C-alpha cells in the first residue's frame, strides 16, 4: 500500500510502499477514505513531540471502511464506516484509567505517533477506540471531527461549556471553526483572535457568528469569561489572561506549545484559572457525537490527494486555508 511516512529530520513526508498493517486480536483494518491533517501531525513531523518510532505514518482523523478484523474484533460489520482518533489504546489498569481519566493513561498508544495512522491507503486500529460516525457527514467533512472537533469539544467543556457568556478563541483554525459554531448555537458571544494581519481569518470567524474578530495583540471590546487557546504560541497565555475577567478560565487546547513567557502574578490573581487539555476520552467522543445530533456544525474543508500530503501539511503550517485540510482517497 502507499503510505506517507514522517521524515523528522527533513520535516516532510516521504512516500513509501508498505505491507498492509498486521492486525491485533481486537483490531480492525480499514480502507482509508479520508484523513484530516491536524497540527499535532506537524508536531510529530517536526519532532516537537519526541519521535517514538522511525518512518511512522501520521494521521489521526481517519475515516475508513472496515475490510478485515482480528479474531476477537466483532464490534463493526464488514463495510462499516468508522472513525479512528488520536487515542488508540490505553492500559486499562493504571490509576488514571481506573478513575475514568483514560486520556491521562500512563501507557497509552496514539494513532499516527505510536502506531501508524491514516496518511495511507489502509490503517489498523483497536476497534474499542474507534467511533461510529454520523451518517449526515460525508467522509471528508467527518474527518476533522475526530480531533479538531473532539479536542475543541473537550476544551470547550473544561472551560464551562455553554456557561461562559463571552468566549475568546485564540488561533482560528480547524478546532476553532468547529467550536465557534457550537458556542454560537448555545448563545455565547465569540471573540476570535488571529495572527496579526489575517483579515481573511477574521472575516471567516465573523461569518461563523463571532461578534468580534481581531489580532492577538488587540483588546476585545469587553472582558472575557473564558478563553480557548488553540494556536501553539506560548505568548498567547499571558495575552489571554490579560483580557479575562476575575474568576474566568483560560484553557490551552494543544499538545505542544512554545515557551510561555514570564508574566506578572496579577494576570492570574483574582481566581483566574489556567488549564491544559490532554488528549481525549472515549466518553468525550460519544458525548460530542450525541451533541452534533442536536447541534450540527458544518466543517469547512480543503481536500488533497494522499500523494499531495506535503502540500496539505504546508497549508496547515502557514495558515493558508479556512477550516481543515483533508486527504482523500
């Protein structure tokens, strides 16, 4: 099969012919129909996440059709459409797994990092960590839901869900454009922060219902109740705290961030909270997909052929698209 493997030294993807993935007892083999390109894939490619194995195949927003199954895999029928997310396995017995916090498992396996992901024609995954996908989304539009949507949803919930009236979103990419729609649908006032000079991104945010959009060094017209930071820039942490009211919360939604600069304690004082989001749980996914039945969102995607995966990665890296990049079969 054709697979795009990570060359972390050159920070690019290299096409390779690889055998079909071997299946574990509870694995399913899927023919990849679509795979979203997530910023985490860039962190893998750039070795900002320490490399775990050579020539790994990135991609953890995988939509595929089940074509084979391991001897103990019986959850999905042949031909079923499934979603494969970042969390690919947990140990089930560490203290975090026992307290229903499997996203913090001490011995996890992540799709596209510890095991090969969806930048390929075929992908294997533990069926216990796969999701059934809403039929209302086609393959390309379902793919971003599996990380941009899930991590965005978990970040939003940790920030209080629909409770904060004024919500800031920092970095208006794939996750942000999904969360913005959820927040607006729940009556929240979204304030979107983009790179300086990104008039296109600010316009996109307003189209999705944001009441204000500006650069990350601008002051919003009101103090915010909560902020979600999706851009991997540490300097945004004190910037977000500075425009958050007393008792508010700032949530960092990424898996990697550049160093956070020192800041005055006064920015945190007043019972402001600063939190991070780590991975996801299967319960997050089930709750998110149930919510979409009541509050559907439209994922904006730009599609690329698998062989053009480097172009898709470049588009995400440089912020030249609106919404999400998706590789399609």
